[in-house]
C-alpha cells in the first residue's frame, strides 16, 4: 500500500493538475465562444447535408438560413450562424420550405427540383419518397429528417471534439510555460519538503468541495448567439478567480511560477541538459492538463479517500440537471 509521503505527493500533483485544467477549460471555452467554433462547425455540417457545392443545394441552404425560425437564433439578423439548432426545428424548417414550394409549383415540378440534388444526398431520397407516399405522411417526413439530422450531429460532435483537443493541447502548453509549471521540478519539491507537501495537501482538502462546484459548470453547453456576451463575461470572472485567488495562493507553496531572474537563467542555457529537462517537465504538465478537469477531480477524490478524506459521495456523483 502507498505510504503517506507518496500519497501526499500524488495528491499535491493531482490537485495542481486539477486547478490548471480548470483554467485551461475556461480559457478554451472563451476562445471557442469568441471565435464561434460551434457555429462554424454546425454551419459546415448543414451545408454538407444540403450539398452546398451543387446549385440546388446552395439555393436550399440559402432558404434554410433566411427562414425566420433560424434567424430568431441569430443575434444580428442576416449575419452569423446559430451555435445550436434542435433537430425538431431543423426538420420543421425543411418541411416548411417544401410546403412553400408546393404553393407555386406542381408535383412534377417539385420532383424535378428535388431530383437536381446529387443522387447521394439523403434529403433528396427522403423528399422523393415522401412525394410518392402522399400528403398524409408529413409527420413521418419530419421524423425521418430529425433522425437524419441527429445522426449527422453525432459525427459533427466527433469532429468538433477532435478540433477542440488541438486547441486544448496548445492552451495547456501555453499555461505550463506562462506559469512555469514544470512537473518534474514540482515533484522533486514535494518529495523532499514535507512542510510544503502537507500544506498543499491541506489546501486541497479544504477546497475540494469548492472544486466540485467548478466541475459542474457546464462549459460545453450549446447556446444561441444572444448568450455570448453574458457567457464570456461569466468565463472571464471564473478565470480571474482561478488566477488571482487559487493559483496565487499556491504558486510559492508548490514551486510553480517564475522567480526573479529565473526566466533569463533558464533560457540562457538553451539546449543544455537542464533546459531539456525543463522542456520535458512543461510537456508532462501540458499533457496532464489536456486530460481535463473532470478526470483530475475524480482522481483527486479517489486518492483523498485513501486518506479518509474527500468530497462527499452525493456531491461528486450528483447529476448535472442543467442540461
């Protein structure tokens, strides 16, 4: 079994990874919100669904985008794109576009227009089948479009997560450098100094409940553009709290941060063995941070329980009802 020293070192490192992972999460979210990554990915996915490269696909997407329901999710009408569209709303807009076409065109003309979409386009297949089945199948049409949209959004979520992981790694590395969080140095510091180690563990024990609340903050929710300013203000406040209150409290304690003259000293011996170890320490930190705050919170709670402490079970396992 682990002795108390090993446990305390692990708790200290895991706690630091949790703290800086939270910072990376909020920074990542504010960047993705500011640059509207979700809206960009959603727009790209819907364009692909409608085969925007084809002429009829471009016309369909234009009608879809200008539809009042879609525009109601956009802060500046005619500019930008929603970051989230419910499947039922997507299907409703497509069905209404089709219904509008029926007013001015005959059945054969509508079939001819739809047939101009590329043969591999699934919407073409759905609409042509609907026309053949008759006017009493509107609910079935809407359900089929919803299912299609859901399946595409599942793949889109995968693309988005892979895209965000690249940003997460870049942000994690920037944080490691900015705060001089060298995992190797911190490990050595905690291993040899029992006073620092115990004080950091005590700080983690006293604040673990607060971090449970941080973990519940949903930074992956989908919001309309009207919420962006409010959301970014909230994220900025969270970042300010983490940097000015949390990190400032443990920087000197944990051996994190740049000491006076340390920056010049480190980079003066470029490519020395010491500098290479420094780089390796930063990379370890960046990789750890990129695993995410929930991972480190769960691990911290488990290790704490080995010492008879930790956040209450109902707090850590309580489902997030915000979604």
